[in-house]
């Protein structure tokens, strides 16, 4: 495979990766918060914290990933 | 018209219970055995008589592994490490690819449409990442939770975010493979339902659609196996070259 074609395959990887990463962060944060709530009996506060943390973490993962990609290109 | 999610149901073929844990043999387990047999058989045949001028099978096997090594492993992990992890990631790729592909055979079960299967694979990858990280960096590996250049007063906020974002990786790995396989097969099942309901006069229309979707699903089977292996290689590479 030559240069541009290889780049195309990598871009496909980005498209597939970014969407799920965003959802996964939020889902995981919510789930962790919910489970901690159930274990500690602090409904619903840890879940609220978990949603925020998870959303930020999902964005953070994507941000870091795209940043790395940008650095690699230049 | 039947339930389009019906073919994802598992049935206990041979009920086994060990210490109260249900480890019955079901369709997914049988499919995974078949996949392991096929991959093992294919590569056993390919490597039975290794020659300098490769035969057809040996050529195919070499082509797959070389492709994996150049485009996934060396680019993301470095030359030396890529060679070390080729057996593991090569197995992972072939296993997922054949699981996805054999699931498209009518009547066969798609093992990767079970979140337990993809979850186990993702957790396995993540545990290997952790072991490699601790073996390579010792306790310095905890630095993954502290990004470089963060002021001290921000750490109480940043560290929990980093922990969740680390945990989100195996989660998203498992979710992506599972969701893609389940979604694709559900669409196929719904379209097949249309063909049966609409009879001959207009039933050919969804049938043509199915042919296209089937080709697309073969493509998805390859792409998802590729993405899973690629991400495993990226995570392993990040663990090996910490904050580099």
C-alpha cells in the first residue's frame, strides 16, 4: 500500500473509534457511579458525579488521541 | 414475523455447573471452538512444509502476518516490541475476524455478538497492558494517571478523570465490537423478515438489499477485527513508551 491509501485506512480507524469512545466514557462513568451508590447508599449523588467524570473522560480520550495524531502528522 | 433478536439467544446444549457457576456449553462456545480449529488448522497446514519459495497457503499466512506487523504493530509499538507482540495480536486478530466471518454463515452463531465474549477479550488485552506496564516501569507506571505539566492544585480533579478515561478503554473496546456485530445481524434479520412478509411481488426488493448488506457485513467483520487489534497495539505501545 502507498502513502495516501495507508492514510485513508487510518482515517477510517479514527471515524470508527471516536464515536464509540465518547459514548463509552459517559456510560462507564454512569455505571461506576450507580454501582458505588448502591454499595455505599448515597443515591443519587455519586451517579451525578460519575456522569460528569465519565463525559469529561470520554472527551479527554478523544482529545488526546486527536492531539497525538496531529503531532504525528506535522 | 419472528423476533429479529431471537437468533442472539443462547441455549444450554450441555449444562455444566462448577462450584455454582454456570459454565454450560452453548452455541457461542461451540462456535469459538470451531473458529479456533479453523484458524489452527489453516496455519498448521500453511506451516507444515515451510519453503523458501512459499506455496499458496504459506504465502497467504505470511502475507497476513506481514501486513499486521508492518501496518499495525511496528507503526504503533516500535520495531522490537512489534515483533514480541506479533503472536498475541496476530491470534487476537485472526480469532475475532473468523468469529465475525463465520457468524455470517446462515445458521451459525456469532460469538462476538455476546458482550461476554468481547468483554473477556478486552479485559485480557487490558490486563496484558497493565502487566507489561508494571513489568517495564515498576511503580513509576502510576504516572499514567498524572499527565505531564499539570499544576499541583489541579491533581485532585485530573486524577479521577484519568482513572475513568483509562477504564473507559477496555469498555469501549468491548462495546464497539459487540455493538457492531449485534447491529449488523439485527438489520439482516429485519430485512429477512420483510422478505417473508412481503411475499414474491415486492419481496425481491429487500432481498437485493440483503445481498448488499451481506457484502457490507463481510467488510465490517474485517474492519472490526482490524480496529480491535489496532487499538490493542496502540494501548500496548502507550504503555511501553510512557508519555513519550
